C-alpha cells in the first residue's frame, strides 16, 4: 500500500504535454529494467510488477513506484525517477549511491540492489529502503538500532523490547516525501512475562520531521491527537502511539464531528515565536496546458490580510484524516501539516474536498460552517473563506495532474471551473 486511495492512472499524460520522455514505463518495461540493472546476482527474478504511485513535475521529472511480486510471496517496492534534465548524471558525479553493497538490505535477503543510476537513460532506480531523502527508512530496517533508540527514550519502560520478535508493516509510501509503517513489538518484563505493543512510525525528510515534532511539542498533549513518543531528527523518524480499531465517522455525523474536532484544535492558541510555515503555490503546474492555465488565472486570487489570530491548524483537513476511537471519541490523523495559521484554512480545505467529492457547484459547505458555529467557532469572513476555498480547489486540480490520474485534464478543468464560480458556503454566513 502506498496511499489512502487507489487511483486509476494515465501513463500518457506527460506525452500529451509534449514531454514523452517523462512517461512512466509500463510494468513489463519496468521488469526489464530491474532484471537488467537492479537485481542482485543469483537472486530470483520478480514475476510481476504493479504501478502504485506517480508524481509528475512537468518539464522536470517523473517519479513512479512499482510493487514487485516474487514467487516466494515476497513483495518489494522499487522507485523509478526519470529526469528531463541531466540530474541523473549530476547525481553520479556527486557520488550518489549507485549499486553499493548495503548490509542492512543484504542481511534481510533483499533481492534488489539498493540504488542504481543510469545517466545515459536519465534514470535513477532505488529500493524503498534506500530513498536518499528519507534516511529513516534504512535506519528503521535495522531493528537492533531501533530497539536501542526506543529503550533509551523509555517508550516501553519498564518493559523491554525484543528486537528479533518485531515486525514492520508498510502502510503508505510517497517516495522522497514520507513513509508510514506500523511496528508490532513483543515486550518482556523482569519476570519474563510478555505482552504485545504497537507504534506508528513516520519517516519524513529530516527537516520536515524536525518542524513537525517542534510544532507538536509546542501544541502540547491533546486527546484528539495520537501521542508523539520519539523524534529522531537526524533520520527524520517519528514514533507515535498506534490506535487500534479506528472506524470511519458515519456520513450523517461527519460535519458535526469535523466541526467539533477542528474547534478543539483551533481553540489552542499558538505561543509567541512559533514559526509559521508559508504554503507554496501550485499555479505553475498548469503552464503546459493553455486552457487550464487560463482557467487558473480566472480562479486564482490573492488572499485577504489575515484577520484572525494565529491558531493551530491541521493543515490538510479532509474526511480521511478523521476517525473514531472504539469509545466513539474523534481522533485526527496525519499531522505532518500541523502548523500555526488562520483557522479558515482548515474549514476551506474541508469545503473544497466536499466540492471535489460531489463535483457540483450546488454544494455550499454550509453544514460544517453551521456545526462549527454551534460549538463556539467563529466563522471567517466570506471573502477570506472564498479565496481559501478557491486556492484549495486549485491545489486539488494540480494533484490530479501530478499523480497522472485518469481523466486528469477533464477533472482539473471541472475543479478550476468550481473555483472560478466562487461557490462557497461562507457567503451565507
């Protein structure tokens, strides 16, 4: 699994943008590349490949991940990054890992080389654990070191972790961005008694992990969030409590639970000196398509000056980030975007996601705004919310293209049309 959703993809989208060299290879072509360049000598070859991830940066690069299946039931993730420029050659000149002997993956019997650079083809192939932007993945594969880290921080004290009885399960992987895994551990105490425990492990770019951990420490403990146990800033690893038996919020309660959860987060003031993180614009992603670029120009607008004091935001709030504990209490998931800012951003993200799901200009998002007001929240001015919803819709249109979603051009055009129409529930607030 590499993400929350499975997308039907279109490998020819870069070609329609005049960039055929950035089209991802078909599964059969990927297998040929692995057999020719990335398979360890003497290891059994993979029998099948499945394309599971794509990130296209028009005019620059294409990153794709494939799940390889072996006869013994083993599966491995291999990532292919294709550059339009000479980046692969520059990586080779800088001495980036190219077919090194990696003792961690070798000990686990991994049949793939950690990393292979093919400058003549402008390609970089790597195994999941050798992601150069996520050093925590390789660090995590050494369970003895992970055991020492967790025990030195007293995570399970007074229980001790038995490293040879631990298992990691891949949950999500976005190459060069983040990975999420579940650690299943067996613990033992001084009497020899045993019990099982679980942690969620996030591998982020180290600078991102440092920022996320700093924000979570500044926010303080909140029952709404899983507790952060350990941050290893050098490798970008975050360990947090795993919550068993989470269930989706019923559709009939979704807006009410969302509003209550946001209000509990938004009422926490930010301490002076907490850094606010600016978000980058996705508008440039449409430049290759004249029709979409003109749509963006009509949909985009400058944000009004912030009128609300900075509060804690989720930063990427939509229905997949909200669940219920076994007792019915809500919990917010995926806190990598947690940051100070205008509370209107979270509301706008929720409304934009609802517009995307319903794909209709008739959706106004008034239910979540009414529910937010009912629990004591201050609904932002219509102009502010309008601008933020439009920007969130542009972001979602860009995401369709970036992940090479099937029908991405049509869907992006519809979302940009919704943005240009300024359909926002706050107009009635």
